[in-house]
């Protein structure tokens, strides 16, 4: 008779903090320590271009260079306290009206107003299921999923019953995607193809 398999120990913030302090790309997702995969060229291009496309928002409100009103950052470690999870979103943003100063801390303890993940084969199940559940539980208003392989953008809006898909776009489309709908976004540019 085989011995029963002991239950896997649920990891905690204390387990992941040494890795975060070493700036190693780990996340704590549903009690599991998950190493972020090395980004592919498509992932890296999409992350860089998405930041550039949204740059008109990444400043104080108003002015000649765009609508402003946001802090937009990449690879920021954020702790979600209800679930004691730590995510390093590809991009995330904070409305300056809610967060007048750039979020600080390691990890940041304030939930974002918008988060974006760029999907890859190794992380899609986390980004589309487990992270989405946590973001919903913490009432993150907007969640984007950019898929370089499928060439799509899915824009989700928080609703008490679950996230609602408010936009599904593909390569060739030009869209206004909330919460950044004051500007048009070319999906090809967002994917880093232009």
C-alpha cells in the first residue's frame, strides 16, 4: 500500500519576500510560488509598446500631451491582502485622483485601478483564472488580457458577479478601450508590430 501524499504546504508572503527583495521574478498565486517565465520577443515588444501607447495617460491630468491622470508602471510587485497573494503585473495603473502620489512599498499594498497581463503559454492559466479571481475579489475595476499568440486584446470590467468582457479586439482593429478610451488604440501597435 502506498503512503498517502502529504498535503503541499501553502506558501506565504514570508516565503516570497526574499525573492522579491532579490528582484527575482516570482509571484505568489493561490498559495503557490510561481516563477515568471522569461519573456519572449513578442511579449517584450507588446509590453514596451503598450507602455508607449498609454503614455498620454502617464502624467498629471490635462496638458497638451494627453489626458493624463494616471500612474502607469510595469513589473510592480503588488500584494493583494485578502488572499495574501503577490502579483507582478506586466503593466498596471493607478488613477491619480485616488492615489495622488506614486505608489510606494515593496510590495505595494494598494490595489491598482487597472492591470494588464500579456499572455504566454506558461502563464495563461494563472492570468485568465487565478489572477482574475483575485483581482475581482479586490475589486480592481479594469483588467486587460493581451495575447500575442492569438493576436487579441480582451478588456474586462469589474461587476459584482464577475468580470464582464466589454471589448474583444484582434489584429487590424482600432479601438477605444476603457479606462483609456479617450484615445484610439491600434491592436497591431499594442502588440508591438508597428
